[in-house]
């Protein structure tokens, strides 16, 4: 009978034996989580920036963005029905134990043990979100997806056309290039490029009316953050009116404080993502 392997860190695959299938060219195990024994890498993808939808519970999901790895593992004897392979639960428990051994946690596991989501924060502060999905055919294949959370490095210069495309597609756009001192609503000078691009968009799209919505993290009281988010939205509205000649009736300022987060407020990275100003089409 196949022995259940409950270990904190997986064994690195050894030298290939005769008849074993080799990993697909250019692939590799994720540096913190090696594979189950007797599996090879069938397919491999690596993206500088992409997203993963993490299930936090039965009813709630969260989008996580950053550097993404997708590794499709297949058992060396996948097509041999005579060879017993690991169960759904065995694969997930190997990964959950390895992750907990490194100080991580189980975020959510499907009740039938077909998939699980895990969170790990490294000693250097890197946030890692992990998804393990097992194949319908028990033990034949499983998929490991890892996202190292980070804000995308802006490679495309922010410009009015990009804002218009995003607004047309989503009806809103979040701006992280508008800066304020902690606890204040005074716009800092380094915000000018983002504000000027918003002004250009509004000038060229003269029929568009927008809400300017302030968002905060959850540090401090709700009343403080509601007031702060409103004052920051009002400051952006005033800048666009006074410096770009945008008519006051085209903009409505409002603040929702911490009530519409896009990330967790339990980490500094999450708080940073939640502190933003959004332009929303009316």
C-alpha cells in the first residue's frame, strides 16, 4: 500500500532512472516548494506579472497579483493503472505541511480535498500565495500555481489614452501615483504626473463625468478614515478644477474610507494597495 508521506520539506527529485520522463525544457521547481516524489514537470509557465484568484472561504475570493509560476506535474506512471498513486488529500497535506513548516498557513481547502490555497511570508517580507489543484484522476497529475505578490512595475507610461481605455473597459481606474502625507489630505508634489494625465483625459473626454473616490486602509478609527478619504477626494477634485480648468459639475468627490478594500489590511503590502484614489464614471 502506498505510504502517506507527511513531511515538512519535499525531497528534491534524484537522477532520472531508465524509462523515466524528463521535465519539459526550461522548467524548474518553485524554489521554496519541491515536487512530490515520482513526478516530472509536464508543462511550465512563468509570467513577470499576472494574477491568481484566491478563495478565502466558500463565498469570498481575492485577486492576488505579482510574479506568477504555473507548474503542471505528472506522475511517472500516470497511465499505468497497476501503480498506486497519491490521493487528493495526500498531495494537499504534503504541501500544507511543507508550507506550515516554513511558517505559512492554510487559507482554504475544498471539502473534497481537490484543491487548496495557502499563504506564506518569507523572512525578507515577500508575500507568497499558493494554489494546489489535483486532477480528477487520483494522483495522475496536479497543478501548482505560485504568485509572489507585488505591484506591477509600470513599463507603459501613464497617458490619457490608457486611462480612457481602462475607463471604457472597466468604468473605473485606481491611481496609486497620487500621494499624501500620513493622515493628511495635502497632495504631495510627486503626484503631479498622475494628476496631469487625469486632467488630460477629462479634457479630451469632455462629455465624461466622474466620481473621485478616496480609499484608505483600516489603521485608525472608521470615522477618521471616512473623513480622511473624503478630504483627499475633495483635494483631487479641487486640483483638477483649479489647475486644469475641469468644470466642477463634472466631478463629485466622495470617500469610502476602508469599506472597499482590494486586499487584506493585515499586511503592509495590502494596506498600500488599499490606499488609493479611484476615478469612477458616473
